[in-house]
C-alpha cells in the first residue's frame, strides 16, 4: 500500500482556466437576466425580487430563463443563448 501526501495549497495560487468574465462598471440601464429554478420555496419570493430589481436597476431589456425542472440544470444551449442576451443575471437556485 502506498500513502501519498499532497500539497495542501494545491493549485490555489493559479487563476482558473477558462473564459474571463467581463466586469460591468454599473448595471443600471443594462440588459438584465433573471434565471430561476422555480423551487417551491421561492414561489412567493422570486416575483417580488424581479419587481424590485427591475424598479431599482431600470434595465434596458429583461430576459427570463425559468428552468423546466428545479432539480436538473438548464441545458448548455439554453445557458449559452441566455448569456448572449444579457449583460448580467440574477440567479435564484431555490432551497
């Protein structure tokens, strides 16, 4: 039997690989995305959050992606299309 000891810092000092996210200076007047899991515990909360966010940030457009299933992720194609339509997104994952 072999026992291996790993570096506890791992790769912590290296930034993750992948596409860089763009930074918005401000979100007011930008294209807002609302991604909601439709979890039963957020049915009353989410519509209120949407109204407040729209009133507060005055988006130029609002795009919604409501998942068909609380338990399953949205498809990669749905997320990619959604990401092309918005500048930022509020995400509600329930629970």
